C-alpha cells in the first residue's frame, strides 16, 4: 500500500482531533474503503501519537492534573459505574490510557506515603486488579480496553505485529534460500547496531545491492521514516552498506528517494531479486 | 654562462664534453685537453649552466609563446639584469619564484652557504604573490579548475608579459591596486602595454596568439591581491592544499579586467577582480581565426645552431640535469605546437642572418625554427616518448609538423603507437562504502566502558552523516564546510574523551579515507552511495553505469598543468577539511600515529619477490596480480603519506616563509629539536638499500610535498632532499644495464621527483645548489640483490595515476589538433585503478631457528606465489583455528558454566550470592580446561592446512614441494594459533563466562518463568493460524464492548465469540508467530473474558436475547476456555484474577446476581487441576476483606461456604446449583 503524499495527506486530514476509539476506527474504514484496515490503523495511530506528542506537556502541568483529578473524583462520586475517566479523556482530547495513568499516579500519591514508582504504575496498568481502589480499577481498565493507540494492550499488539512480520520475513528468506544472520546472532557477536537481518551474501533488489533487511510493521510516514533513517537505517548503512526496508503497511512514495544512496523501500517482500551467480567452476 | 654556450656554438667544445662537464665537477679522462682547458676557465660557472640554458630557451621562445614564458624557467641572468626588478612594489607574478632559478650573482656564494643565500634570494621576491601562485584557495580540488584552467605555472610566477623582451618586461610589474599605474578607463596606458588592448573586445594578433594555446597562461601568475578571501571556506590558518586561485592567469589580463571594472565602479576592491576572474581565462571564441602558421623545414634559419643547442639541451635532459623531465617535454611540445611568431616591433628582433652562430641573434626567428628545434629534441627523447600512453603517442604520430620535419621520427612514433598496449583507461572509480563494522575490533569488548562503546557508536553515525551531507552539498555554490559541518564535527570530537575512543575513531577515519580516496579521482559525489560495481556484473545497472560515465565525461577536469601544486582532489578534500574543522590535537596525534604505523606496515610489505629469470607465460599471469598489488600498496601509501604530511606539518604551515633571517634562524633552531613524525629518512635509506625506491620514493614525495617552508632547511630533511637529488640524477633513462631499475619505474620516480622540485615550499634553487654535495653521497645499495626496483612493477596506468600531470602533454597536443586549447576537457581524464581488492595481509614474521631458515631457503627457489599461498593459508587457518576454538571448546565451557551456575543458584537460593565471587568460583573450575585449546588447535591446523594449500597451488606442483609447503603451512598456522591461544585463552574463557554469568543472573528475573519449556508447533502445521496480534486486537474489541461505553446497536454475536475462541486455540497450537509477551496478554485477556462471561457482561448482538448470553452458551464458552488454559497455553495463566475483587465485583452490578457460573468455573478449575482448592480458598478468603455492599458480602460468604462444603466429586452438586439458578436467594437457602 504505497500512497502518494497527496493521498496520505487526505487521510491524515481526516484524523485531526479524532479520539482513539474503536468507533473512530470504524468510521475511518467507512471513509476510505479502498485502503487496507491495517494501513489505516497504522496511519491513525501514528497521526494520533504525533498529536499527543504535541499536546503532551499541557496535560502534565500540575494545574491540569489537579483539575482532572477533581473532575474524576466528582464524576465517580456521582456515579462510579459511568465511564468518567474515558469521557474526561475524550473531552480534553487526550489518550484514555494516558489519562488513566495521570489519575492513577495522582491517586497513589494521595494514598501512599511514598510516590509510586514507574514500575508499580506500569504493573497496575497492565493488571488493574492491583489497584487498591475498585472503582478506579474499573475506570482504568475501561480506558485501557477502549484506547486503540496507547496502553499495555496496544503496546503488546504492536510488538506482536512486529514480531510476526519478522517471522514472516525470515520464512521468506529461508524459502528463497538466502542465508542471513538475525538480530540475536548479530547481538551475540557484539554488533552495536543490528538490523533484523543481514544477508551473508548480498543480493540485488530491483537493481540495487542490499546487504541487510529491516522489517517495519507500520506505515512509513515522513516523521517516522526520518526518525528511523537517523536512528537505524543510516546507522546500518554506515556499518553494513546499502539495504532494504520493508514497510509492511505501506509508505509515502516520495520517501523512497534514497535508493541510489543505498536505502531501498518496499511494501512487501521483493520479487525482483538477483543473487550472485557462482562462477563457472 | 653564455660563454659556454658560445664556445659550444663555436665548436671549441664538444657537446659530450660539455655535458660531462656539467654533470660532474671532475674532469673525466675522456675529455680532450683542449676542451678541458676551455671549460676549466669557466669552472666557477659550471653549476649555473643548466639554469642558464633553460632560462635562455624560455626567453628565446617568448616571442613564439608570447604570453609569458610557458614553462616556468626564467633565466636569472637576464631577468636580474633588468632594471627595476628588486625591491619594486609587490609584483605578484614576479617574486623570486618568477624565476625557476635564483639570480646568478649570488649563486657561487650560495653554493657555499646555501641557506642564507637562498633566503636572500627569496626575500627579494615578496611572499604573497608567489604564494598565491602556488596555493590559492579554491584551487583545483575545489572543482573550480575545470573551466579556468588554472595552470600552476603561477607557482613559478611569471608575469604574463615577461617574455624577455625588455619592453614588455618593463610593463610587467602589476601593482593592481595602484591607481596611478592603472589609470581609470579610457586613458591610454603608457608604454608598450598599450599595444595590448582588451583582448576580448578587440582581439589583436597578439591576443589571438595567447589565446591559442591555453596552457601558456598557466605559467603566468595570479595577481597578488587575489588572495584567499575569495574562498571563505578556507580556514585562514592554512592556505594549504588548496589549488590555484581561480583567477590565476596573466597579469596583463588582470590589468585589462581591472581597468574595465574600474570604469564601472571606482572603488573596486582587488578581491572583486579576483571574483571576476573566476570566470576563467577567456575561452577562445574566435577559433576560426586561429589558423596556425604552417611550419616549413626549408625555412629554418641557422639549423646548425639549433641542432647543437637541441643536442645540449637533450643531453641535459637525458642526464637528469633538469629538475623536471616532463616540464621540459611540455615546453618542447609547446614549441612544436606554436602557432605563429609574435609580430615584433623592435628592430633588434629581426632575424640577423649575419651572425648566425652567436647568441646575439634570437635563437628562434620563426615558427619554423621552433618546430625544428622541438623535433630535434623529440628525436633525442624518443625513448621516453615511446613509454607515454597510447593516446599521446597517437597524437604525436599524427602531428603533421612532426611528420613534415622528421618522417623518421614519425615512423618510429607510429610504430610505438601501434605496438603500445599502454591504454590508460577510463576505469570507473571503485565504489566505496562505509567502513563495515567488524566485531573483532568494534564490539563492546574493545572498549573500556559501556559509555565509550555507545559514544563511539554515535560517533560512527555522526561521521557518516557529516560525510553524506558533504557529498550532497559540497558542490553547491556558497556552501562552506566549516560553516556547514564544523560545529557538528567539533561536538563529536568533544565526546571522544578516552584515548581508546580516539584510536577507534582514527581507525574508522583512516579506513574510510583509504576506501574512498585510494584512487586519485576519488571524485566525491559519484563514489559514495553509488551502486557497487558488482551490479554491473549482475547486469542490473547498465543505465546507472551509463549515467556515471556521462557524468565523468562532462565533469570538469581537475588537472592543473604540468606541475600542479599538491591538492586534495575529490573526497580527499572532505578528509582534509574534516581534520581542519575538527582542530583536535588529540585526534591529529592519534591520526599521525595510525598513519605512521600503516605506512611502515605497507612500506615493509613483502611485495613481489624476484622471479627466476626465465620468464614464461605463467609468471606473466602472476605479474598481473603482482602489479595490481603493487599499485594498490603504492597508491595507499601515497595517500597515507600525504595525509601524514598534511597533519604533521599543519602546525607550522603558513602562507609564506619567515620574513627575516633572524626569525628564520630562531625557527630553525626550534624546529631542529623536534623529532620527525615518522623517521622517513631511515625508511628512505632502507628503501634505497633494499632497492625498493620505486615504492618508497613516491610516497615520500607526497609526504614532503606538504611540508612547510622551513622543512627543507632543517638538517634532517635537507639530507633527505640531498639523497633524493642524488637519486634523481642517477636515474638516467638511457642506462639499461643488468641490475638497473626498470624504465617505467625510473620514469615514475623522475616524474614525482621532478614534481616535488617544483613545489613552492621547496626552495627553487635547491635543485642546483645541492648538486655540489652529491658526489660525496653514495647510497650503498646491495647491488647483488634484485629488489622491487628491478621488477617491472610500474605500468603506464600507474604512472599516469600517480602523475596525472603527465597527461598535460596529451592535452597540449590535443589542443593543437582541435585548436581549441583543450577547452572541452574531454580527452584527458583522471585515471583510476580498476581494482578494489584489499591489501594483502602481512605475512607473519615467525622466522626463528633452523626450521625457519630452512623454510626460507625452500621458498627462495620457488615462485613467489607459492610463498604467498603458504603464508596466506597459514594466516587464515591460524585465525580460523582460534575462531573454531572459541566456537567449540570455549562455548562448551560456557555452557558448563551455565549449568554449574544453575546448580549454584538452586543450592544457594535465588540470588545465588555475589556475582563476582560466583565468577571466581566458576573460572577456577573451568580455566584449567583451557589447556586443551592448544591440543585442539594443533589438531585443527594439522587437519585443515594441507587441503587449503593443495587447493591453491597448481596441480602440477611436484609432490615433494607440495608436501613441504603443506608442512610449512601447518607449522606456521599452528604457531600463529598457539601463540595467540596460549596468551589469551584464559582471558577469553573468563570473559565469556563472565558474560554468561551476567546473562544467567539477568535471566533469573520475572520473565524467566515465562520462558520455561516451550513446545513448537506440530510437524504438520502449515502456520495458517490467525496471527496473535489479530487475536489480541479482536479480544480487546470484545472487552471494550463489554466494558463499554457502547452504542445501543453494538454487541457481540455468540457465534463470533465461539469463533474467536476457536481461533485462539489454533493460534496457541501453531507457535510460529507467537512470542511470550503476546501469549501472556492472550492469557490475561482470556481470563478477563471468562470473568465477563461469568458476570454475564457480554452484550449480545441482536434482539432475541437482549439480556445476554444464554447460560448454556456461556458455559460452553467457559469450557472451551478451560481447555485452552489446560492444554494450549504455555505461559502461566493468571487464573487467580478470576477471583480478584475487580472481576468478582462485576457480579455485584448484575441484577439478579447469578453465582452458578462462578461456582461452575471454580469447580472446573479444581477438577482440571488448573487451581488447587486451597489456592481458591485463599482467594475467596481475601475477597472477604474487600468492601462490598452488605447483601453482596452475604452472598459471597454463602458461595464460600458452598464451595468449601462440596465434596471432591462436584458433578451432582452442579445439577443442584442449576436448580436454583433463577433465584439469587436459593443459593443461600441451600446452605
């Protein structure tokens, strides 16, 4: 699913201030029936994350936290079963899971002597049963299961997707009989930066030599691609030479501009692979 | 001096005697006594003869080549005699440099005490102008040179209008900023300058002439004012390495332009002039007008005189009495291609046939004379010519003048052309990539701390980022290295705190330098990131290749005349600027260390050994490889040495020599204390002794070419120059005796040395002044041994690669053909080597004992390839052996350590005690096993080496030779491996065990349990199960629907739920895509789902059952879940969450409350052994602590009792429970 910049912009335009709920996703799918759901979800998630990054700070001022907490307390005071926290998050345009974290942190500060450690909070978010207050536990749980961009469940899904695509890629490499070293093997050897796979014998894809393949189970938009280039792809190039990045959920066509330089983008496993022929013995 | 020439012309002295006289101070017995007498009277002047001759020729030719003497030799005598020279205002082109050789009057004294005399001579020509000539910023390597043809003659600064004719000379001093001297527009310039109106607007014959052969402008100097400012990118401190200023050309023209500028803008600054002149010298736009005068042998005047002088001149060239062979050839070719004679205005320049045999009349009275003289010289120099590249030979052979004047020579040239294979190809530059990461040198173990490791990781990335940016932008106008990248580079260097990090970075830097710049044409833009050549091998990138070829053909040529100043072309510019911008003392020091080490290593590399004299076809094949390897090593050495010179002399580098003698003396005193960065003198002497001059001298020249002005005056370096001069003199090309250096080897050395003698920082008079000491200095070469010098290691390709300026000859000839002064720049391209294969590994130095001597002896009479093969095999097998031991023995020990550690942890409880102590215990148990490494290593080498040797040697190798070779390989490999192993095995085991211990201890964390024993999918599995991510996502949707909020029409169909659980079962059975975290989340979600089922919280889709799931359906689903938990999950399922207050609390919200499903679930859990009774009891017990509504607490208590009261066979009770399912009170009633 390779989109032009214009197509991408059209989709991104529709995502401005849309809450990260399953309802929003459903509407998005109806709006762009021709795009794959996974691509849409990936774009949505990335756009939303950009939005959250931009607005993150204003939700973390002590005034904001205090005001949210009071609203939460008032809300559950009136009706503990109502989706107080979720609605609060949607109202102030913040991710429900992150709102849950803010309130939980604030709650624990009030009820425990020592400020809660990050790991305690993470653990409570993973398993709200550990939250000492039953009402809050339910509210937090509700936020987490209703958030499709943040939260431990979403993180797990993303992780699983990434892993699955690596496995898929590995299978394809095996099927093509291309020998490789995977990340774990590379790490064991002490490589400081490790792509998903390094080909032991380079191949040419669409006429470009590649030495390594990186699998990205997401959509390649400008923002994430730049970050990946800087943190990963160029670093791989610096160590292993040119390589291939597969954005399984597509990418913006215009970003595939470093082919000559040695970074090739694809949205699927390439078909045009040329391997080094062994010389006539 | 003229007297000598006169006496020659009068035939009082024979040419041979004269040349002998010049070449050696002592008279030889061959000399005729009469001749000797004639010459001995002139003895004090002996040294000055050659400079006199060269300058004489240059001056004589000035009317043919009117734009200043084309070749940078100017007679001291004549110009010194000119009025107004010394002490005049700065005259750009006419500093001391304007003479090839210093004024004569000082030279006899100078011979005695050279430095002072030289300094004196130098001071007379004030620095700026002459320095400008040499090293203008924005020089060739900046890529500006293409159009503007910055001929480096400026170094030898000649005023453009100084063709020896007094009238022109007088008009020469170009103080451009002097308004009086250069009156504003319109006013007719006084004096002869007026005879040269603006060339562009109204070409006169004169201007036509000068435009004819562009190279002529090359020897003119740039205006003094045109100094660095025009290129802001150049750090002020180091004008080094930058080529000529773009505006480098005739002063006359500068004046013209200046005048024009002034007419427009009164307050024009000199630098603007410079900027204007960047447009380059005017391209001949009136080529049609350029018909050259035809030369006719019949019209040559005073043949005899010309022949004689040609002979003397040729003899001087042949005896290497001239500093630069190729410069003289260039001059001669200029004469050959002279277009026409300048119309002379002075009567005294008229041919005076009355005195043909004196020097009174001009030597060259017409173009015919010039051509005749040139052809005469070329005839004498045929041997050198025949070794030039094919293209040059072709142009020479096709030259109609040459054919006309000497059909014989033309015939020989044609034959040479036809027989020549010296095609200097337009090979693609090797595509460079980033230096690859090598775990052996780059992994964590090579760093002192994690921090250093990570810092270096970042630095590598920043370095390449900077490199990429440079690539993209350095050709953009206005882009500036320092401004664009300087701060980033310094920030990066600032992080290199530990010495070890510096060495890592330097290694990266040096490797990248070698990768990118080994070819002189390492042309920035095209090299990096380019599809590697293997692509074209694969036939995949034909278009790209074509494109690159095209780029190359249209790219500006960056050659800079027959003796360009040292430059950093292409990618080298990046590395130079990087060093400058980094301005890090530590970095420079480490870089020097590293470069020195590498130079020593490569310089001593065992290169082709002498073959047995009977050369057959086979060894010829070998020679291809030998030559290639030699070329690789030589080019690498030159590059490294150039950068070493650059860095080593960087602190002393200045735009000009010290202004006063006192200052200079004090600097000398200081500098003589400083030991050289690399003992190049020792290496030179070794090189000469071992007859490896052909390898050592070219890189030494690169090193010295970047020296500062003081260096040649230091005793240490003076002695080097003396040796080099001696060597230069000894490389007589015509000598071809046994044990002589090969012709092309000599030619290479002559070319590089000749070039060195023209470098601005090398005192111009050095070449002639040192001569006196030469005889005293004899280098004791071990003549018996035939070293590299006697091997045909140099071919034309390498010669032209090292000395691209030789290509100027071809360009000159081509411009004659095209009449366009080579403006297209298309014919002479840079030459790049075709191979990128790495340098051969240095053979192990293990020669000890008799066995080693025997082995040496064995190799002595075998082809060198045998030795290389054996050494190579030994080196590799030894190295593989170590790797093999690591992978087997050490790995076994590590796994033993792991199991020992596990035992330890079991016996000592979870944390197992102090890790350091644990490590000690383990190591003390395991390290003794390291001793096995030696035995195993020996076995390995024994097993592997012979096969490798056999595979690499020719089939026909005699059995005895083969088995000896095998044995030696085994021995060497074993020695290498065992030496390493015995020294390092204990440390290696320790390191690996330590890593294993920390790995194991880390694995003790909470994650460890989850990893447990894992089953894979069944063999028949085709991995078509739904993906875990999909399932988590689906279940999450159900959970969110159940938890709400939801729209009224939203819900889940029971079928969907059943399907979902079915899919979950499939996914759990196919483990292909499942990773532990995903499985854990699935387990937890399934528990959450069960709780929602129990509490009847799943909203069912559609009207029929608005309440929820039917009990039967719910129970069925719970059954499925129970079986998944029991059979399919491989991670622990958090079943206790079923009884967490939150999940049980869900029941509190339902009205009426229904407990039967919970009770059913609890019983099934116990039944299936998923939870123990006591475990459930504990959970139920703790539930009571939570705060509940009163009625809920009561019901909960009842459930608790009910569960406790149940017998261990729960089936009948289940029925009983069902009886009361509609009434919440009934459960309690039963109790």
